């Protein structure tokens, strides 16, 4: 069975596109690894024939998936996150709130600054 054992979220993204980005984490509480980001280019379906779950590079525990998405989806997400980050910095600067709490409207503002 193709991909048996590999994390389903990663396989699902590979069904959509050959270029995938995924963020995984190590479940081993004693392991110093927190997150592992992988970028997959699977033009020849080599990874979907890989039968082992993705493993932590340090302790070799099976990794759990935070998220997996196509490269195109990831590019859109990164741009959205960048705009939101700039908007938050502008809000802090313009409203003199320092490190204090921010209103939700400022936290989800995805409009490009003018
Ligand atoms: Zn680990």
C-alpha cells in the first residue's frame, strides 16, 4: 500500500500537488526538538511510496503534524502572515500600547498598509 504509515496530512497535501510544505513536531517530551519543517518535491511519487512515518531527526520518534499544505498555499499563507505582522507593528507604534494586549481587529487585519 502506497504511503502506508506516513502521516496522512502530508499524504493528503501530496495528492493535491507535488510540492508540499509541512510543519511537524516531536511527541517525545524528553527530546529537545520542537518543530521540524520539511519541503517536499515529489515529482516522481517517490515519497508516497515511502512506507515509514516521518521521524524526528534526533530521537527517531514518529513526528506528529502541525500542518501540511501545498507550496502555493504556503506562499499565500506566508504573505498573509507578513502583512498581519506589519499591521500589528504599525498598530503598536500608532497606538502606543507597548507590549500590552491588542484588540482582535488589529490582530486579524489582513489589509496591506498604505
Ligand atoms: Zn525527537
